[in-house]
C-alpha cells in the first residue's frame, strides 16, 4: 500500500484508523484496569466488527456472527493466552510507571523546594532538629530500658535488698548472713551471689592505677550465666577464708596489664599491695551492668560475720529456677525473715518490726531502671511533644505554600490529574522534606549521643553502649513517614474538599467555601495545637528549673566554697599497722596546713557529696523505743579532729575530738543535731552511751557521746528527711583509703597541685585520686536533674520558637488576605488601632484556646513529673501562669509585624490590587 | 501458530508492517493482512491477539484505547521506534531469505 492510499484511508470515516489520536490522559485509568476485561473487550470488538463486515458483504446477520466466531478460532483459549501475556506485561509496566511517576513527583517536589529555599530550609531544619532529638532519646531508651540485659535468660536474674521504710531507709544492701540464709532456704532460686563495687589499686608505687573492681561470692558468674574466655571462674573453695587469693580479670585488664599473654593463668596480680593469682579472663564483651569492674576477687568471711545481720554492705543477685516466679521468691523470703525474727530478742524484734523491715526481691533489670525510667520517659514525652510542634509547623508551612500553589494544582486538576494524584504529589513533597530532615536528624543524633558521657558517674545501666543502630535508623524512618503523613494530611484535606474548578476559573481566594477560608481555619487549628504543646513543655521546663533552684537553695550544713578534696591510699605494705596510717595522716595534715592559703585540712572515710553512703544502726543505751518506733541506720564517718572546723560544721554542744579520744578509752562519738533530737529530745546527749549492735557484750563496745554538731547533707540535697549522722575518731578505723579535704581561701585549683606535692614529699609513691572541689561534687550530684532539665528547657524553647513561627505565619497570611479590607477601612476613617485590635483578638482567641488545651494536658503530664520535682507542686500557679503569659506575649508579638505591614499599605494601591 | 500456514515470525512481521501506516486496532490489522496479502497469508484471526500483546510487551508496539470509527472504544496499536527498527531489519532479512530460497529452488529446477 502506497503512502497516498494510507492518507486516503485515514480520512475515510469507515477506516480502521482511530478517529482521534488516543488520549494520553486515559492511559493511567485503562492500563490499571483489569487485564481480563481489556482482552475480552478487545476480542468482542473484533468479532462485532467482523460480523458487521460480513453483513455489509450481504451475509445473513444470524449467519454472519457465527462465521465471524469461526474465523476467530477458539475464543476462550485465545483470550486466556492473551490475558496471560498482558497480565505480566501490565504488572511490569505499572511498576515502571509507578517508578516513573514517583521520579517525576520527586523531581517536581525538588524543583518546588528549590524555588522556595527559605521554606525548604525552615522545614528541613525544623524536622532535622525534631527527628534528631527524638532519635537520640529513642536510642538511649532502647538501649537502657527496652533491651534485655546482656546475659543468658537475663529475665531470670533477680536482685535483693533490705528495706527499713519506718526508719527512713527505703533501700539498703544485703548482709553476709542474708547470703547464707537465702542460699540455703529459698527453693525458688537456683543460686544467689553477693558482690560489692569498690575500687582498688593495681600495680605498685606512683605508677599504680586505681581501677573499679568487685568482690564477689563464688556463684557470681554462675548467676549471671557468664563464663571466662580463659581459665575458670570461682568455685566453692575460693569462698573459704584464707584461700580467697584468686582473681578473675577482665579482657581489658588482661590486655593492658598482661599484654594479652596466653599464659596469664597462674600469674600474679598486685592489688592494694597483696598478691592474687589470675585464674580466669572474662570475654571482651563481658561487662557488669552497673560497675565496669576490671577484676573480681572472691569474698570470704570469718565465722563472726555470719551473725552480722543488717550490715548491708553488699549487693545481691540470684537466678530464679526456670519455673519459679519473683512472687514465689518473695513469699519464701518473707517466710524466712519471719522465722529469723522469732529467734531474736523481743526488743530487737520490736525495733525491726517498727522499722518496717522487709527484704525485697525484684527482677534485676526492673530494679536497675527504677531511678531512670521516670526521667527517661519524661524526656521521651517532651521530645515527642517537640516533634508534634515541629510537625504542626511543617504542616503549617505546607499549607502556607499550598495557598500560593492552588492555582497550579487546580490547573493540573482541570487537565485531568485526579485528586488522588494531587494528594500523592503533596505527600511526596512532604515525604521528601521529612526524609531529608530524617537523614540530617540522624547525623545530629549521632553527634549529640557523644555528650552522654556527662552521665558517666550515674551508673545508668548500659549508657556506654548507646549508639545509633538499625533500631534507631528504623525509628527515624518511621518518624519521617509518620511526620510526612501528618504534615501532608491538612493540605490533602484542603485540596480534596476544595472546589478546584472554581479556583481554576479565578474565583480563587475569595468566598467562604473556597480553599482560602479552609486554609485559614486549618492553620488556626494547627497553631492552637502548637500553643498547647509548647505550653506543656514550657511549664514542665519551668517546674524542673524551679526544682533545681529550690535544691540549690538547700543549706548543705557546711561551707561548700573553697574546699578541695581527694583521696590517698595508705597501702598495707608500707603502712601495715593502723598506727603507721595514723602517723602518716598526722604528718600529712601538718604538711597540708603549710600550704599558703590553706586554713584547714582533714581526713575522713567519706565526704559529703562524694556519692558514698555508709550507714550503721545505732542503739542508745536505755533508750525505750515505742512499739511502732523503728531502729534507724545513720550515716557514720571516721574523721580526723580537724574535720568539723575544716568543713565549717558548727559545734552545737559538748566538744570536738581531741588527743584524749584517739586512744579510744573510753571510745567517743560525735552525733549530729538530728540524732540528738531523735533520741534525747528533752535532755543533753552529752555523756550518754550508744552501741552499734543490738546486744553489746563488752564494755568497750559502748561509745560515749562527747559532742553534737550541725547536720550535714550527705549526698542528696533533695532528701526530704535527714537520716542523721555520727562521727568516730579516725584512729578507730583500719581503713586504707582516706579522703582528704583542705579549705583553701586562696583558690582551690592551685590547692590540688600543692596538696598532691605535699603528699609526695612525705611519700613519693603515694597515689592521689579523685581530686575534686566540693562545689564541683555538688554540681555533679545534681547532673541527673540538671541535664534532663536543660534538655526539657531546650525542647521548650524550641517548641516556643516553632510556635511563634506558626503564629507569625498564620497571622501574616490572614493579614495579606485582608489588606484590601484594611485599606478600605482606613480610607473610610477607621483608626488603625481598631484593626490591630481585630487582628490581635483573632490571634488571641487561638492562643487562648491553645493555652486552655495545654493546661488540661499539663494535668496529665504532671503525674509523670511529680517524682522529679522538689519543693514545688506540678500545679504551681506561678509556673503555669508564667508559662501562659510568656507564650501569649511571644505569640502576640509575632502578630504585630504582619498586621503593621497590612495596615501601612496605601489604600489606593490595596483597592487597585484586586 | 495453530491453524496457520505461516512461517514462525512471519505473523509478527505482518503485524508490524500493517502498522507502518499508523495506528490500527486488532480487527483492522487482521483485515489489512487479509485484504493485502490475500489467500496465502490467511491467518486464523484470533491468533493475532496473543501476538499483538506479545509484541506490545516486547516494546515493539505501544497500545492505547481510543475511539474507533463506529464510536466504540477500541485498543489501537502503534509502532514504537523500536518496532520500526525491528520491522526494517526483519524485512531486510526476509528479503535475503526469500532471495536465497528462490535461488536454491531455481537451481534445483534448472539442474
């Protein structure tokens, strides 16, 4: 057929060529339709056309159809065969088309964002901050709270502690007899182990390193389900006194101290100048959760310790039998304690009952997280709120952008892109923003996680393991997707409900039923939501800040300024006798006092705010306890006589320690005001005697009270009831690790160096540890409060800033829309102030609604933070009112600029603009 | 191809050839082959459709639904660029083939 014939064909109305070019817009709908129906249609069309052709040729209509069918062949078979081809082809094509259209959507979205870089930057920065903060907090919570501990069947591991709530001791440790009793009597558990967390000096002389170590009963590693990589763990033999000279070392210590030598087993490790034999090396990934111990020594006790109940110096772990529950273990423990109580004297029994003495068994992980769950969940809630505010803002920005794009969207709509298609486009844009935001947010989170080091000393379990991992990335992706959906929702709803034909015809931005009005109300709702979320965050931050201020105002009971402190180890090989150590301390005090600017120096076994807490029960002679009155444990410290003057602890009655007390005949004790009031409310305690166990057998076990001093906060400024403290002369203690403290009026930094030199002058090999200042130690104690507070305040500030942007955006939009109206009103003589009032009234309504909603939400949040407040109630009117005023002020300020702009337009220009 | 006396691949080539002049629906392609080729190229009409869909899948044809001369919706096929190239190559190959076959047959007859 020649070219001309073809052309003729095309013009012929009866030709088989299409009358019009197939319409491209129909492609999507037809192609996605069912392939079976398409093929059937195609075949039916063929047979119909063939029939017509035959009829036109003069065949009888009835016969024509039969002939057409015959000429076609096996219709069903052909249809099937064709559908099969078409189906697989269609799938492939649809996928390709989806990808193609996604590419186009993304390209379109990208071009749109590049056209408005300010918008894109604002949205992406907001999202990166919000997602980053959320990922960081999630990473911490995931690692610390959500994941099981890194031991086999760690859900079976339980922990024990003794509690004396009636005596103000909610939580103590466990005693040696507890270990033997529970090991023998609790059938719900497989094994039980005692451990402590101390530090020790490894190596000799000035090169000695102070490391964390642990003393453990032989079952310790069995309970954890951990085995050494080399050698063996402890066995029963290691728990026998005199034979406990073996040590299991960490992988780290093996590498650093033994150079990773394969034949390390049997080698000697010098610890606190005693020799231990290495019997095992733990694997590299073994780390005890709360204490990064480098070496484990076996505990053994003389027979005398087996009766030292309530000397709760140890932690205790156990492993439940496979079919046992914590509840069963608790029941058995209660029964055991009841049995032990009946064997005590009536006095002792009464006092323990009054103290509400109970031994508690809990799941280990559950127990480890007791102090961290609250703050972590608070942070999680705060950061989620910030994300919500951020999402509102991005939604708001998208809506703002939508207003400038309605024309374009309506054009696309009129040209045949369905509403669904437009929704997809809007979602793609939103997802592109949140995706970029999530990527940057991950980087931001990775950076911020490095600052977790500040919590180093707080024994947050596994905090050092926190890093960005698959879970964090999945979380970021989910967050990005969720945020994209949230942010795109409002624009999509607006587009779905708008009369886009009307917009296209130019009716655009006027009239109630048009997108303009919808946009405004949608954005108003978003702004009110933002104000509500910001309000909750600002009040939370305010409450935490008030708590911290209240804490700083707590009087610690002594002069904390200008105090420098540290520790020295009076190693047993060079200072074998107690007298040697006393002598060193005396010489050291003289030496320290020669440092210029130093006005006082002292030694003690523990210092306030050092994190240590040594307590003992205390029995005043002849003191009759009421039936419901508890025996209390009190802080006790061995101190040099100069301790009180150096710290500035006032003497209230009697005298301080002096040379008379050092020999210990009769043994002397100084008590604090709290103990004086507690036991001798109406009389002088001076000259009274106290014992440190329930039935002192010998005369020298009685201590005579020689003085009363002011109460001191031992560790926690937020402790609501003082525990009471007593002090014993340093000469009574065989302790080798001593804290020193100097009062240096001439500045503490220098004092540390000078003190170190003073010690070296006396003993060139003297290790000096833990140098700190008292105020530094106090600040560090407050880190667990200060850091979450700073984070919440940071989140609140971010939320407030984003809310201000949101308010600004919505008011600016409204003002632009009403510029013409304002122009007319001003032209007709209306005062500008009235227009301001109208605009501010509208914004004020939104802000008011937001604050009301936020105040309601705060009621729910207050329960979450009540435990973290000090000296302030969650409903504190000043904080709530202050937050409301601050938010309202900032938000209303954001209204002024756009209103000002709108009212200053020349009315003539404003009128002409339409 | 059942019921066809065509060499394998010939139907494909005929379809492509039919579309050289512009878009056609399946029926039109069948009719063109019938009327242009006459008796010897008789195709069982149904066999066209699997072939059409296969060619479409191979990217030699594109297809779109459009309005036919009777006002009904029909699926129109059109040569793609790839289809046009394929047709040209196949046609050349076919000519060579025919020439070769004729030469062989002619040689036998003349022997």
